[in-house]
C-alpha cells in the first residue's frame, strides 16, 4: 500500500487503525499519533486477512459464538475486528480472515472508535 495514502489517512482522521499482519499488531492512532498497540491474530494462509483501506461500518455488543465480546464490522463482506473465545490464538495466523483481539482489548477499542473509523490492513 502506498505510504502517502497511509500518511494522509492518519493525518486526516481523528481516530484511525493500522493492522500489521506480519507483526500481529493493531495500532490505534488519534490525530495521526499512535496511542495504543494491541496484539492480534490474523488470517491463516488459506484464508488470509485482506489487505487494503477499509472502514468500520457497524458495531455489535456480544455477537455470540467465536466472536467474543464485541464485533467491529468492516466494509468488506464477512470481515471484522472482534474478540475471541480462544485467547491462545492471539499472535497467530489462525482466523478465517478476521482480526481477533483479546476480549478486554476489543471492549476497550470498541468504546473508543466510532463507526466510520478508517482501518488500514498491511
């Protein structure tokens, strides 16, 4: 992804998120400044996490099943940032394409970011 696009997104958005699939991290930015970093799980090789520029389009509290305590849906079908009922999966390439977080972390993140928040996955 073009670094200019990333810089512009961070500069022009109050909150923004960058997910690094190689380092298994999700970084939350406020006014372009990193304010919080979380460890995450991402997609396995057969169902990789899609890379690109997305945005949060919906938020669900207690979505049930394997999605843990919160769901932040992205504007790509079936992909979101969510909690997990399997905390040992964090830090691994193990999901079906979604970004998994510890439940305490997704609860915190969900309480901070609004719908419309840009999410860049690299």
